[in-house]
């Protein structure tokens, strides 16, 4: 007979385990619960459609909500009493993001307007939204063709995906509180998740409260600028829309020219919110609640440790590296823009070359936007000088902090990699030395270090393989991106950054790419949001049967 969770039968001569060891019905049942309650997210755009008299949009959102409720209820019945283990948690999270992106595409198709009415384009836009990538298949004309309800939905799906659909579900649904740790650990961006409170549901609520608080604060500031006349085109709709995509580091904007469409003061206001969005929310919570522990139990460290509120940021190795990277790269970008011949701000007409404030503003804004993987643009960086463009391509691989809404490789992984390489150089000279890698004075678990190197290797292998596929596919289709353009497109989708260079730049779109490349990038956005390994594990026989 089979042991553990597997179910088999005794043939009399052999013990044969025919069934899978993963309780897939449990995963589908929990998926059904999440999908069913996602229908509630359709209420705001539906209400806006009613207010605007957009009956096509109202019908699109009503039908999508009905589909979500019916499909979710049917899936729930597969396992009325689900018992969640880590394997089922991985499957639940992976399927949740696929299901959310598919559901999110339905209103785009049913509304029947613009480029996103085509199913593949709708799926691309929805996956880009939920994974907070910000890559778009809308052109400047398409942005003007959609109703406000559809545009609000486009913004909202980024906000839902930022802190995490599963984290939200754990926070508000009692039936997911049991096993919530496994779910959140499978979804959390970065090497580990910190339990901030005794109950995991309370931790999820604490993260979402901080997230909502910063979103509301940004709205107040942006709309306040409009009310006092400093940002005339920061209308109420724009003031609502941009916090919904700043805090999740998403980057979607109702404006075709992104943040370049607004006054310089708006760009300065958005910069600190992107920095906050790229910071570990657990660190922010700890600093405001008298605790400074970061990536504690369940994370990279063997013990939790507390730094104290006064030194939470100063004592955190990752935050210091994050702040240092932003400062150094922003300064470098400023110098490159200051000396870039003939660079001009199109919307806020004026020279950037030789002008300190515009060079500082655009250099800082763009570095922060790409390091945090927000993907906003204050200027068309495709037109920057070659050194500046290569700098931004390099920046696409850095990423925000673990426990933030940012994507890419993440600062903490780079810190551990650098410290590990330094240790290996030291060991070459002193082979008998025992020297653990430390962050914040605490030793990093050796298994965690192996995981970081494995993730980074797989990340770059995926990057180069996907770049090759896109180069060949676009060449065959007659829409070649070129090596630099293809590399930027893959870095931007795998790292959930958004815009690349060339036709996929911040003032362009991914619309002209052939279907195979779009489908590949849909998969890359999904892989990047779930950080690759949890998805690849699902493809192994050991996951299903051992």
C-alpha cells in the first residue's frame, strides 16, 4: 500500500501507487473561493459604468462577475473541507494568478473596443496588470477609445496584484486563515515572508492596511496639487488612477505619455511613493510598531532578531543597499542626462541638457521607477544617449526589496551574492576559516544562499533563452526588435518592469509583436511574479508523485 498522503492498492505481489500525491481537488477548491470573491473587485468599475451611462461596460462587468461567482462556486464543491499542505499551496497560488489574469481579460473582450478587445491582447494586458508589469498593448489612440470604467479596471487589477491576491484573500476570508502561511510564503515576492503578528491573517491585514494607507495618502497629495492649481490635468480620475498603480509598482497610466504628461511637481511627488513601494513593507510595519525585524522566521535567517524601532532602517542591510543603489544610480543618470546633447522634455517643453533640475528630476525619477519596477516614464528614455540607455537596461535586473511590491531579482539577493563572493575570495586565502555570510549582524542560512544562487542562475538562463526566441520570432514575422530591443522586452516582462526600448518603449507598446512573442511574454510575466522556482517545481515529477 502507499504511505503518507498517497492512495494506492495492494496487487498481492507489488505495492502500486497509482494516484497523485498532490491533493489537486484541495487546490482547485481554494482557487474557487478566491475566484468567487474576486467578483467583488468588479463592483467599482461597474458602478462607474452606471454613473457614466456606459451600458456596454456595465454588461461586461456584470457578466464577468456572474462567471466568477458560478465558476468559483463550482470549484469550491470539489473539496468541501480542504486541508492545505505546502504542495497544495504552491499549486493554488500558481493557478490563482492564471485564473485572475484570465478573468481580468473578460471585460476587455466583452467591451469590444480598442486593441485589447482581441483575446490574446486582452490576456496580455490583464496578466501585465495583475503581475504589476505595466507592459501594454494599448497605443496612444487606443487609450482614447475606452470608457472610464474599463480604464479604472485596468488600474485596479494592478493594485490588487501589488500586495498579492492571495495575501488579500488570507486577510479577509476566514476559510483561508488555516494554511495561510503556506499560501503567503508561496506568493510573497522575495526569499521569504515575515510573520509580523501571532496570526497570519493579522499579518496579511497589517500589510494591506499599510498598502491602503500609502495609496490614500498619494491620492490626497496628487489631487491636492490639482485643487491648488499646480497640476491642472491631475483630474479626480487621474488622481485616483495613479496611486492604484504607483503603490503596486505597476506603471499603468490613463495618459499615453505616462507621467511626462504632468507638471514637474507631480513627478517629484510620485518619486517617494515609488521608493516606499519598493521598500520591504514588513520593515515599514516594524519601524512604526516598535519592532525592526526583517525577513525573520521563515526567511533567510535562522533566528528572528529585533533591531529596535530607532534603528530599523539604519540597521537593515537590504535597506541600506537599496538606498545606496538608488542614490548612486540616480546621480549617474543625472550626469548622463545633463551632458546628453539636445535632450528635451516634450510635454513640459524645455531643455534637459545643461539644466540641473530637469536632469536631476528625470534621472532620479527614471532610476527609481525602474529599480522598483514601477515602469512609469517622465521622459521617453528610448531617446536617451546610448550610455544612459545601457544604464537603464542594467537597472532592470536589480529590483526592489524583498517583501515589497517590486519585481526583478531583488536587492537582498544581490547583497547576499556579493557577500558570498567576498567570502569565497577570503576562503581562497584562508581555507580553514569559518566565515558565515551575515545580514544585519545575523548569519544567513546556507540553504538560503544556495536558493538565491539557483534562482539567479535560472533567472538569467530564462532571460537569454527567451531573448533568443523573441529575436527569431520577430525576425520571421517581419517585425524585428533588434538585440537591444529584444533584451529590454524580455528583461521588462520577466522582471515585471513594463516598458523596454524601441517600439516597446515607454511611449510605445507591445502591440506589434507577433502572437508567439506575446504569449511567451504572458508566461514570463507570470513566472516573474511568482519568482520562477515555484512554477518550475510544478513541472517536476517529484512534486506530483514522490
